């Protein structure tokens, strides 16, 4: 099941990058978020899954569409053949296409990017070897005497709610949650200062 | 603005809004017993206004969302959250220590009540801020300019995109 979801995720990510129509990209990213929400639920992180579905698949898709309304929905740059037609191209056509693309970008910068990707990807893969299995009983998060054990055993008694996530977010870690709320408020504040103030200023100039 | 969607879309959107808002309040209220809470509830609540704006057009949607009120609600939520923390400080506890509301000697059930009210209070604060912030974000970003950024400019692009798409899928022989 997880392998299936991960495969769909990779497919959606590739499709989102390849789509020339930014509107389609945004829609695909919405689907990507929905798959992520499924993955969270699969890992029993229902609160995270719910948030991902509401925020990632819901409101941020709408916000990105709103942003598209300002910048236009077409991506500018060299044209690309649709992915479906790629296998149909002959070898000669492919070579010509590759040469055409590489002429437009500087060749050395592309090799540098590939090198960085391989190095970073390799380092990350190497790092995952030390990550404990999800839910392993001897991982630092689950070991006896850990903070997680304290929350799981004491939260219903000390705080009350049946949902321990709420106890941790609102009570044990209430200070962090307050910071998150302020972050959301800051985002709205930034948009107000950038967009509304700019509009007000433009309006003043027109009136003057 | 582009022409508003059909009567059916508008009718369904109008009928769906109260249910979406009720569901948002349910998510807020049941955050203690199941997944959910102020953050998710706030996003769902905000999405009901977004639905109105999408179905009826920006201007009509804006009428249901008083600019001044939501500008005030966003900081008000933060202040409610921090205020609960400071009240706990005032009565002699630590910042956001809900048990301080009922004092040291209170029994177990009373302390649970204190936690309960503290949690509901801060979740309400989170919900106010998130709802107002998301509404502000959406309405400011999608505001139709005098140049017609959201509405008029897009129609020509839409037509082009349609042509591009059909040409790509039909495998035009001259391509």
C-alpha cells in the first residue's frame, strides 16, 4: 500500500514539473497533497493527514490559483515535447532535441546541477541507513523513559483529552503552537503590507 | 470580471456554505476527542468564504467578508491565545499553565476542567487567526486589478491553452 502511494507520488511530482500549463501543475500538486494525506493516515498520523488534506490539498491550491491569476498561467521558456510522445521519437530526433536543449542552457551549469543532485541524493540515501524503522520499539523516540512514553502514559490523566495530539499541541507544547499561530498571522500581515498597501499607494497616485 | 458560473453552481455553493461552516465548528469542538482542532477548523471555515467568492465572483464574495472585521480578527486570535497565557501568569502560574486557573489544592476533575477551558480558548484563538488570515490571503491575492489580472486577461490565455492542449493530444501530423 505504501509502495503504491509512493509510486503515485513520484508520478505526480514528475507530471507537475513537466506540465507546461501552470494551472495543471497546481491541480497536480493538489493531488500530490491528497496522496500525502493518505500516506500520513497510513502511518496513523490522523491529525497530520487531516491538516495536509485541508491545508495542502485545499486552501493552498486555491491560493496558488489566485497567485496564477496575477502572473499568468503559461510557463515561459523553451518548448518541450509532451511526455507521451517521447518514446515515439527516433534516436536521431532525441539527440537533436537534447542538443537543442543543451544549447539553450549553459552546458557546464547543467553538469554542475547533476553533480550536486547525485552527491546530495547519495548522502541522503546513505543517511537513511541509520534511520530506525517506523514504529520500531528501540528507536530513540519510543525507548523506555523517552518523552513519547511520558506523553502516552500521562497525557490522558494529566490533561484529559482523549486525543493525545491535542494535549501535546495545546498544553505541553502550548508555547510552540502560539508561535505557529503568530506565523500564520505574519503571513496575512505580509500580504496586507505588500499587496494592499501597494494598491492604496497606486490609488493615491492616480487621484493626485 | 469573467461571467459568474451557472445558476446550479451558485445555488449549490450557497446551500453548502452553512454546512461547511458547521463542519468547521465540529472539527474545532472535537479536536480533543479526535483529529482536528483550531487550525484545521479555521482552514475549513475560511474555505466556505472562498467557495462563495468562486461561485459569485470576487465582489459578491467580498460583501460577505467585511474587510475591517477580518483585519481585526486575525490579531484578535493571537491576542486571545497570548491573553490566556498572561491570565495564567496573573493568577500565579506559569505562562499558559491552565492548572493555575483553579489553584494548587483543586481536585483532579477540576484540574481537567481548567485544562479543558484553556485548550478550548487557545483553539478558538488559533481558529480566529487562521480563518481571518486565510480569507485575507485569498481575497488580497485574487483581487481583480484595474488591469484585470484575475478576470479579463485570463480569457484569451484560456483559449490559447485549449488550442495547445488539443494540438498536443491529437498528434497533429505536421508537428
